[in-house]
C-alpha cells in the first residue's frame, strides 16, 4: 500500500471496492482508477502495442499513453479506457489488455527479442515472399496481433443525447487561468460556460503548493466555484471535454453524465454531445509535462513529474514506496517538491542543469531533498521499476527507487487551436510550441499560451475573460486579478539522454524508439508528417501529446534543421477520443431516422398488412389473408381482385404541391416537357420533368383546379427534391413569375380506388356529384364533398390501367374515408392492396416508375419522347438534344417475357444477343422491373435494350449470373395489359 | 431512448401519460387540438400591401419570424411574405374564406388544418429539454414571447414559436413526422419528468 | 539508389542495428527540363511516373509535389479498393486496377499490404436488391466477380450488424470477395521508390504556380523552385486541379469538396472486410493496426480547407450506430478531411488536352484510391501514346458536351450529390 | 458552420441544401450557341479558392434560396443575400 497517511482530495471516510484483473482492491471517492491502483501498489497495468513490454501509469490525465484498460464487462465493456481519467466507483471492474495469457506472463513479449528486426517500416520491406503467403499466413498473423483492447461485440445498452448551447464566452479549462477568465467574464454579466474534462474544477491548482490572495490555492478554487455556481449567467460543466473546434465558433463537447457510476441512473444518458456556439472562446487548457527520451524510460514506475506530484497532492498516493525526479526545468523541480511535501519519500531530484534557481534550491534544502545537478538518468531496472542509474560528470550511481518522475518541460495543450488549420509556433525561450493562428473568436490564456507562471496565468485569465465579455457587448467588470507569488519557470531545452542500452522510447504506446527516428531519417522520411506515418509516432491514442515534441526534436537534431523549421504534426479533432455512441445520440436502431406513417396506417395494421420501408415512409406492401402461403399468393389475389372488381390503396405518400398565381401555367410549361397552360380547368395531365442536363427528374400528374390554381403530384421519393427545384426556378431563374407554392403533401390523404367496379364504389361516397363517364371523364377532376360534407378532390386517374379514381380528403379524414370505401365496396369484394400489387399493376401496364426513372434515362429512353413539346422551351430541353442522347443505339424502354413461360425473370438481369459472349462489350441493356403477372400467368419485365423498339419479337438473353439465372426472353411492347388503354376510359 | 419508449410503435404518437421519475413533471406537453391553419402567401410584390391591409383589418402580420396573437388568430412568419395563420374554433374552409375576403387578390391561401400536429411545451425544464434538439438560442435574451422559428429538430422539420414568457412554446410538426417528434420530446424531457396529454391512449 | 528488399537485406540490417538502409527515393533537385513533368505526388502522379518509365521507357520524368508525397488524398483516404462498378465506361477500368493491385507488391518490391478481405454493400429493400443485382451482373460481365448474398449469409459473416431492431432491415448484400483495402501510405512510398529506381526524379516541396506557354501550347511549369520545361505536362493534382487550370483560363467540370474520414482507437480484430450501409452514409473497415477506419458522405459544399464540420460527423456515426450498435463504447481517435475532385457526373477524366502539351487526370471524387494503379497505367499510356487506352476511353473531358456522361448514381450535374 | 439567413437569423448549415456556383446565369435557350452555352452553364465551374458566391436553399427554414459568399479556404461567410431580393422588390 502506498496511500500516504494524510492529504489528498479524497473522502477517506468512505471506501469503494473494485477489481483489476480479477483481484479485489479498495479506494476512496475522489480517486481515479489510476490513483487507486497506485494506492494499492499496482504498478504494472498494461503491455505495449508492438513489443508487449510491461507498462505502468505514466500520467494523471487524459493524455495517458500506457495505462489503458478494458473497463466494465459484458455489453458495457469499454476497451482502451485511460485509468487516469476513470473516476472510481463502487463495483468498478477493469481488466488489463493486449496480453495473453496474463499481464504478468505475456506470450507475445517474445516480440521484445525481435526488436532488431521490427524497426520502423519493417512491414513494407517484407512478407512478400512467396506471394501467396501474404493472404494465408502473414496478413492473418499481423492482423491478429494488431489492436489493443477488444470490443464487446454486443449492443451498447446505454443511451446518449445531443444538446445545443449558446453563450457569450466559453471558457475551456478550469485551472487558475480558466477560473480567473470565467470570473471576469461572468462578473460583467456575459453568459459564460466553463467546461473542464476533469470531474473537479481547479486544474493544476489541485496539485500545486501555492498561495493565491494569501490563501492556499485550493481555497481559491472553492471560492471561485462557489461564486460561479451562484451566478445565473454561468453554466459550469465539469466532466465535459471540448473535443473539437468547428466553423462558426462552434465547439463540440462530450459531457460524461454517467461514466462515474456503475450504471446510468434511470432516465439519464451515459453521455451527452454538446454543440456550443460561443461568441468568444477562451482556451485555458494548460500544458502537459513531457517526457525525456532515455534508455528504459518506459518501465512501470516511470511517469511524468506532474503525475508524481498529482498522485501525492491530489490523491494522497505515493506512486512508489520512494521516488526520484529527473528534469530540466523549474516546474519539474517544483512538482518534485510538491510530492515530497505531500509525504512522498523523495530520494533525489536529478536535474540536467548545473544549478537550480536559488528559491527552488532553498525549498529543496528545507525539505531535505537531495538535488543532483548536471545529472542524467541513463538506465532503469526492473519489470516494475526498482532502480535507476544516474550519470553525472563525476560518474554513475544507482538509486533504488520505485517511481521516477520525469519532466522535460511543458507542452502547451493547444490541440484545439489547430482544428481550423492553425499552426503552432516554436518559442526557443520556453522550448515549446505555442498557438499560432487560432480559430475566429478564440483567444488563449495561461499555460496553453506559454504563460507558465501562476501569476501570469491569473492575470491573463482575468484580462481575457473581461476582454471576451467586452467583445460580446458587456461592460468590463472592474475586479482585479487574483494575486499569486511568482513561480519560477526556467528551462534548459533537453530532449534525449545519449546513452547505450535498452530502447529509449519516443512514443510509448506505439513503441517508437529513438532508433526508429534514426531509421526514418536514413530512409528519407524526414518531414515530420512522413516521420509520423513511417514510424507511427504520434498516431496512438494520445495523438502524440507525449511523444511529438521529443520525436521532432530528435529528427531536428539529425537533420540539423532546428525545431522551428522542422515543425510539428497537425492536431485534428477529437482532442481526446470520443465514444462513437455519443456522436449518434439517440439516432440509432429504429430511431435512426423518423418513421412516417400514412394516414391509414392504423387501419392497415388492423387489416394485417405487411409493411415496407419506402424512404422514411412505412407503406403497406400487401395484405395477407389466412391460409395464403406466401406474399406472391396474396399479391396475385390483390391484382386479380383489382383487375376484375375493385381494389383500394393509400397513395398519400406522393408529393403534392399547391401552385397558385396568374403565371402558374407559364411556369409549368417551363418545368415540364409538355404543355400545361392549355390544360382545361377541371382536368389533370401526366407530366414529365427534366433536370437541366436533359435527363428525367420526375413524373406525375398535375391538375388544374381553377384558372390560377394547379395541384401537382410528384413521386414519393422526389417530393422534396421537386419542391426545391420549383423554388429554385421561381426564385432564381424566373423571379418575374407570379406563382406561390405550398406543400400540401401532409394536408391531404389520398386513396386510389381502381377496377371496373370503382365507379360504383365512388358513387356511394360522393355527396351527389355526377361521377358518370360524362360527369367525371378520364383525367377529370372534381372538387366536391364526400361522406356527407367532407371536402374532397377526386381525380380520375389510373396507374393500374383500370377505371380508377384518386380521392383526396383532409388527412384527419383519411382513415374514415378508407373505412367507408371498404364498406361501400364490400358488395364487390373490394380488396385493399399494397405497394407490391401497385408494382404489378403498373408493370403490366408498362408504366415507368422509380426503377426506370433512375436518373440515367431521358424521356426518349423511356418512350416518352413524343410528349415533349416543340413549341416552347423547358428545363433540360437544350441538353437533352446532345448527340449521345439522340444515339439510336441507346437502350430504350421495352417489355420482356420469358420464352419458356414457366421461367422466372429477374430485375437486374443484363441483356445479351443470343450467342454473344457474356462480356461488358456485348452488354445491350438491363431489366429494371419484373413482376409475376397473374393476368397473363407468367413473369413479365420492363427494361432498356439497345435499339429495343426495332427488336420487338426478337429473343434475347436475360443474363443474371448473380442469381444463377440465364434465360431467353422475347422483346415486346411494355404495355402487357390493355395496350390501347380502353379499360381506364370506360 | 431505448427502454423508455421501447413499447411505443414508431408509427404512433407517444401515448399520453407521465414519463420519467415518479412524481416529477419538469415539463408538460399537450397536443393542441381544434385549430384551423392556413398558409397565407403574398402575391408577387404584394407583401407590404397585404400586411398593411390585414393589419388594418385587425389581423397583424409582421414580415419576420414572429408570432402575433389576437383574440381569434395567431399569425406566424415562416418566410418572406409568407405566414401561417392559426384560428381557434373555425374550420379550415371557413378560415380560408375569411382570409380570402380580407386579402383579396394580394395573397394566395392554402388550407393546412390537417397537415400538422401542434404541441405545446411548458414547464420549468422546457428550455433545457428543447436544447436537446433545437439549434436556436432560446435564452430569454435571444428568443422571447412572440419569437418564431422554422428549423429542424432531430431530423424533423418544425415551426415553433414562444407563446408565453412562462415559457410556453408551440411546435407545429408535419403529421407524418409527429410520432418521431414526440419520441424525441419525451425522451429528452424524461430526466425532468414529462406529463404528456392529448395524444391518446396509444 | 535504394537496394531491393529481400530476406538478405532484412537480416543484414537486423545485425547491423538497422544502419544499412538508404533513402527510399532520392531527394532530387529539379533539372531545367524533362520529357514529361507530372504535377502532383499523390498515388496517381507517382504511379503514372512509374508506368511511364516501366511500360513506355520514358524515364526523363519529374514528379513535382508541393508538400511531401502522399500529403494529399493518397495519404488521407479510407483505403478501400474494389471494382464493383455498374457502367461500362467505368467497370473494365476499375477491374484492370484490381488486377494491378493483385500483383502490386511483387511488381514494386514493396509491401503495400493489399488485403482482399472483401466488400459487402448491404441491401435494405427489394428495389435495392434489383439495383445491386444489375451491378453484380455488370461486374460478372467484366470478370470482376460478385456475389449476391441473402440476409442469412450476411448475418453469418457479420453477426454484429443490426438485424433485429433496424430502421432499415438488412435484406442481403452485394459482395465482391476480391475487394478490400491497401495500406495507403505504402502505396505512395512503393510507387515512389520503384519510380525512383527507374530514374524518375521525385521533387518535393516544389509547388507549381503557373505554366510556361508557347503559342497556346503548354511547354513547362513555373514552380516555387524555378521554371521547369517539359515536353509534356501532366496534371494529377486531384482536388487542386481547378487551382492550376485557372492559370490556363480553363473552367473545369469539377468542384473541390471536403470529404472527412475517421479512425477509432486500435482494437483487436472485429470487422472482417469492408461493409457499406445502403440506407445511410457509413462504411467501415479495420486497418492493419486495428483502428476502425470509416467515413460517409462529403460535407457537401465547395471547400479547400481539408477539414469538415460536425453535421457530417454526426450523420456518419448515426449511420454507424444504426448499422452496428455494438460500436457505441468504442472511441473516435481522429478525424480529418481531404480535398476531393468531384466531377459533374461522378466519374474521372483521363485525357489528352484540352491544350497542346497538357494532359489531365482528375475527377476521382471520393473513390480514386482504388484507381491508383490503373489511373497511373492508363495516364502513362495516354501521355506516351497521345491517345486513350480502351480502359480509359470513356474518361474524356468532352463527354459533357457530347452527353456521354458516366453517372453511376444518376444524380446529374451536381457534384455534391455524387 | 452557421449561415446568417437574412430572414431566419444564424442557423446551422445543415438546415440548408447546397447547390453551388451562383455566378452562373441560365443562357438564352433560343440563342444560336445555346448548346455550347448550356454545356458551360451545366458543367463548367470556376471552383475558386477563396471567395465563392454560391446558392444555398434554406430547406428547413424560410425556403428561400440564398446567395452566400463564402471563403472556400477558411469557410468564413462573407455575405448573404436572398437570391430573389424579396417579394416586393421584384421587377414587375
Ligand atoms: C477522406 C477520403 C476518403 C477516401 N476514401 C477512398 C476509398 O476508400 N477508396 C478510394 O478508392 N478512394 C478514396 N478516396 C479518394 C482518393 O483518395 C483520391 O481519389 C485519390 O487519392 C486521388 O488521387 P491522388 O492519390 O493522386 O491524389 P492526391 O494524393 O491528392 O495527389 C495530388 C497531389 O498533388 C499535389 N499538388 C496539388 N497542387 C499542386 C501544385 N500546384 N504543385 C505541386 N503539387 C501539387 C498535392 O499536394 C497532392 O499530393 C478518398 C478520399 C478522401 C479525401
Ligand atoms: N513550466 C511551468 O512552470 C509550468 C508549465 C505548465 C503549467 N504550469 C502551471 O500550471 C498552471 C497553468 O494553469 P492553467 O489554468 O493555464 O492550466 P491548468 O493545467 O491548471 O488547467 C487546464 C485545465 O484544462 C482542462 N482541459 C484541458 N483540455 C481541455 C478540453 N479540451 N476540454 C475541457 N477541459 C480541458 C484540464 O482538465 C485542466 O483542468 C499554473 O498554475 C502554472 O503555474 C507551470
Ligand atoms: C487508413 C488510415 C488509417 C489511419 N490510422 C490512424 C491511426 O491509427 N492513428 C492516427 O493518429 N491517425 C491515423 N490516420 C490519420 C492520419 O493521422 C492523418 O490524420 C491523415 O492521414 C490525414 O492527415 P492530416 O491529419 O495530417 O491532415 C489514419 C489515416 C488513414 C488514411
Ligand atoms: Zn431562412
């Protein structure tokens, strides 16, 4: 046990139980999994990616590269979870990962002995001989070894939410800087959001032994938090990581609502995705302690000095029974002293510099800490760290320590400044990259901006908080910045200990060593981005937060270019890894997209309909009856009933557009290939619309209700697209036209009644309107009432080819209309049908639909060329006349029937001349739609065939190898049933 | 939203009742029934004339995303020169006739009384709930009583307006999208507790 | 020149502490003139150089790259290779590419980790099944191989997909077993190294900023490293094409758009091959390091920013969670964007002209990585022979004028919809 | 990305549908060079880096077509206007 006897922001009065690799331990509220593991003396927590070397806890924050565990079990298992960010809860279960059979004895640690071979770029140079071994042997082996943790492969049982927030000032980070900024901005009245990824506000103030306004820093944190929470214009968001900066001052954040409990409370999501739109943002994300490259710098027990101090100060934990610190800068020394102050047994501070600044030296002396100046750690020992070797001018010495804190300096945590393309700038004086260009509206303050002394942080935070509020239009509040003593911030740039021996790691997780940087240099992968890609340095889950600086510094030394010229790789969102589930929110499974029911959905359910997804709509596909053995039997029955008597279907899903104004006729003439201005009031006409490129966009009927009033129908799939197109034409192309559009798709339920008995059914519904052939002729429209006063529009149209009507009533009346139709039709055996039968009916008639209007066909291809008016211009006319579209060899719309009537034809089959080889070159077309025609007693098909019209009567091959079918079909007219269209006119 | 609404078919309105922690109702939502709705669109070049004319007749039209209510009517700007007109205790046909007589040739009218579902959302946690889908700033300093917006919530197009400073919001959602909208609303409000009414027993 | 990679070279370097390696390609300074100048050191430019040298004996070639090679789309794509196209203008070309992929490692003496674990395009409706059957049959006609799978077979192969509670049920899939992925960077480095070994100059940090013209013909380029003359000047700059043709007063049938891609943290093997969702914008595979590599639709507006915005991120993951709700607790590691050369019909252009001395290779949309070998091969042929090969015969620039468009999706002249 | 709609106010770009280049004018279909002019109109694009005038349709908003001027390198919005000025300003 290495829990220090006192101190720490933990609740020692309460004990939490947890297990790691099956062993039970305890910790306290306020612990992270990492601090609790250390408190229990658990130092070996993982294995590295490539060499499977033993690894421990390296940091105390979200930049952790080593201590990744599989958290929780079963469907809630979360691989690659950083032990350093997991808040301990009672019953927590964690497993180590990337090891087999156990963490202690990992078989693949033999890879360590292969290190001479496994250098950077190794994969690209090998596994090529013999060629066939790649698929069979090498690749499966490599893939099996890849990856870190394992996914549960079970459905994530938790829920996620999304939310939006707006504010004047978003403060990212709640350390000294962030708190000061939030206070200053909030006091001026601005709407402030303060977000911190940690579960506790305060940042480094929770670790540092400093005074603010004469009191311990932690008191300042408490006071600031109290004031901020009391203000109505402030929203505090702990456990919230700002992970991305996007255009429009938008910040993407994830709030971990329930990750600190075993299972989310009822009605609470696991996490919430926030998109915060901030007029101004202040980045106060601090800086990381970075490692130094030296042999054996990866052993469990080696960690950042910041971590060593944080475990001691914030968690009351010694990272080992005793420790040393190796550094090149004042903050590293200060961290060591803070750890000692908290009760950690500190054997020595080893500083590469020849002397410490006197205040620090004095403090060390006062604490009785031994300081080795001009020293370097050149080796480490132990599966868990047991000793380090220190080299000074006077020789080497070995210190027996269980923990080693290292600090190679501070790396500003400027990730978010890069998301919109900002490039960090190197500052020699602090040996660090600071933010370059920042996203519009953002400013940086405190350690992230290279302001490393506490008083600078407090001043900068206060100043920028006030400035941001002022930018957002609030008067500056006059409160002064909190006061703190000056903290020393000296540093001597130092990246690598030159010593032979064990591997010296640059990227701990991806096992990239100093040697790999050397190989990359030799082979010409010298640009940082190439170095990264060739060695994988910086591509691990910490995204180079720990490794990039050292890696590029090593390369800079090899090329002699200097660090500024070498530059750094790009940070991209997310700042830290984000659960995929939270990015989806509740839009998953059936809630992925809305489900749109038709007005008669409930009725259809009652009829036992089987439904099908058509876009977002759910439509009845067919209505099976007891005893029917498959869908085909039901559909055959529905088709027959409709052709012989009467059938009924809800067609409300069609797009319906109300067009009014004096220029509607002119307008329609320009958007349809055929004429509409000449349409008589009370009549409907089928129309075809092209895109400007001359291909068909949509078709449908449009009726003229009054002189200046038309109503258009579009296909279900294109309803939105057509509306948008019409608005474009009106607002952009022809603003001079006086036409007003309104979508009425949702207002009207529309029900089609088809079949020879449909008129008799209709007659029972209408309130006295004459529905005889004369009173309501084919393509006629009646505006009347039905069912005793319900407003209705009746269109005498026919998709099925039978006598038919579409009756539209206000949507709330749809179900009643359907029920009444069923009642009225009962004597005729009226049969409800669905989209399947609709398909059969239209294929039998040779009417084109979605499969033919596939965006690749012209009106001419579809056999509709003759509809095009030559008396006017319309959208798409000019480009439809391009040579390729006039080519007589273009596949054209025809019908097909199997030569052997017993054979099944399938849509998607390609068409080949009999005897021709099955090659792309000989491909002559394809079948678009197929149905079994109960009317004809065999399968029929529609499709496109080169010179099809000239080939009616010819036999061609319908080649469908993906379904194992290859049959002879006869080319025929697409109108299989009632080609003259007599039935619909009776 | 997994378990909470697992039993509710995606094609049905979420049935009336309470969702969320027992005894909590930070949000109340109810379907508002019995409103006639029409779109009123100014004819080309007539928006100003139309607004003037209707204002004079006691029907206030503002050519902006605003909701203005009189005793009998609410007008909501949904686009330049275009409004939704809501009326209580009237049929759509009657509303059209009434508006037609006021607007004359300056406007076109379309009945939308059956096209939508109108839901009123109120309660202390209404704003926090709506923040889970509405990407418009609803803070009182940015959006107050009388403000309206046409936007998209959880993949569902909506027009909504703040009908009361309390606050109360009214959402108008296309009929076929109403089940999806209510699923989102119920799930989002569940943590605060929501009492839903007027949507039937399911 | 770099040595061949062999068992021997690997062992000797293991013994000498990896100190024996030489640069994979020379850092060549620009010469005053070349027979062919290729602008763009992405996969296509480098492959073109390699095949010019190898197949046509044209070795006095420079590849000019404004940054480092592979810094464009070649280095930022989701690495899917497949030849599952529909239209006759496309399918034979992509199938030729597939064949070149299959022999690439041996040809280049570089392991590009071509991994033929198959692609499944999921089917969610009967109409989609018919459309995929049409495609599958077109693939068979071109000898590409395809299989139409029923739902049960898909379930056996990918039990983790959402079969039981899906908004759009999975009704089957179209599979191309030979499809898969390749290691994107290795493709770039492999071509660069192989081209370099044949004498091609690869010149990095050399941005083309203009053209040298002589009586209307293009006879060279202005660069940030000086003017360079070229007998022929070939553009292979993907999303940057319009930036260059602007200097020639040419308007192109192109828009540059941003396409985002995503990678998760490394995971033990999870996803067998490539899977694409047929009703949302989501596709996924697993990289050889263990990351789930996935993407979706383009952001949908002209952009040269190489980064995108949240709506597409959310859209992609909504698709992801709808399709495989097991990924909820896995984490997104990194997202990035590429600058894709969206053409007006969604298909590429490999052509001579439109000015004398100029050659064009562009319009790859979101799908040109798979084309890399054939694109280089055909472009080399076109440059060397001054005419198209049969494989790229349909990829003409003037097809928009004549109407011989190759629009796989049928959405028309609106690049953001392709 | 947020687009300040002149009618609705600042809105997330995903409420809008994108069409592209707004500098193009539909050619005169009766002109003798109509075929070539329509080819250019439908297919050829300036595709500039920097300021770009482009059409966006506020599909989930006021249904207005907007001309947005936007920097394609930085995504900064430089200006927004209705494509058709307003119902009142249209020449008769
Ligand atoms: C996110 C994403 C995912 C994708 N996924 C896939 C996929 O799964 N499968 C697939 O097949 N395709 C995919 N693609 C498409 C594919 O990556 C590209 O089509 C293909 O890489 C383009 O060819 P390239 O490799 O030559 O282009 P690039 O690599 O972009 O090469 C062009 C080069 O030209 C250089 N250049 C530009 N201007 C100049 C200049 N003025 N002077 C000198 N050099 C210049 C650039 O720096 C760049 O290196 C994807 C693309 C993206 C962005
Ligand atoms: N070399 C040095 O002397 C040196 C170097 C660094 C820091 N310091 C000290 O550190 C302190 C710096 O204060 P500070 O306030 O600038 O930083 P800080 O480190 O105290 O606080 C940063 C906070 O930001 C949070 N954070 C980081 N990224 C985040 C994100 N994307 N989303 C949400 N939260 C995020 C962190 O959890 C942390 O709480 C000072 O006390 C300073 O003296 C000294
Ligand atoms: C197939 C593929 C896999 C990738 N895997 C990783 C990865 O494991 N870790 C990582 O940090 N980045 C990974 N990346 C992303 C790159 O780091 C980088 O973001 C991308 O190549 C674009 O370059 P840029 O971000 O430097 O602009 C991967 C990229 C691709 C194309
Ligand atoms: Zn708007």
